[in-house]
C-alpha cells in the first residue's frame, strides 16, 4: 500500500452531499410556539442545508418550508430545481416523496425530494433546502413551525 494517493481526485456528487448532510443536521432548540430557521443551499454548502427544530415537547403543529431567494449563477436550464422539504418528523421521513431519474435516489433514499408541508403531533421537525445543479443555482429559504395546540394527549 502506498503512503499517498496519486490518482484522480473527485468531488462528491450533489446527491451524495445531500445524503451526507441529511444525516447530520444542525439542531435548534426552542420552546416558542412559532419557529423560523434559515436554510442556505449554496455551492459552499454543497447545494444543501439541513436543520432540525426541537420544540422540547409534543405539540400539534403545522410545519412548512419556503424559498425566499433564488440566485441564478449561470444559465438556467430545464433540470435546475430547488426544494424546501419537511425531511423528517421525530426521526421518521414523512411521505410523499419523489424518487428515481437523474437527480433523485432509489425508493426510500435520503436524496429524494420529500413533502414541503406537514401537520400532526410531533416534538422535532427536520427541514432541508436543496438545489439541483449547484453550479447553476443557489437558494435561501426558511423552515417554519406554527404550534397549533400544546394540550391534549394525541
């Protein structure tokens, strides 16, 4: 075995970056009934950002993502896209989701495009903003939670 690698150096593909970043989200804890977390999908972040909001308690809530800025870094073409997703709720991935094709993974993979809004009872919500073709497109957005009712048993 050689002490160094002298072959071609490659960068991970956008799908690989999205999968890796999705496994290790930044966690924000709040006890507020309204939460808004910023999300950046830039070339420097691999075209993906993932944040988990932990409310510290079970609550009935509405969670949704929104993009507030899209920056075309070069010519937009038909396979440029962005998605703000509710990627996980209490550690489980909600449906529905899109998979396959040139930009998504296999059925159930973290690189798929997941739902943009979710309602139900939960303690934590993980938001993800990602762009396809980060060399062409960057985006900024927010993940938003509105607690509807903190009472009741579920």
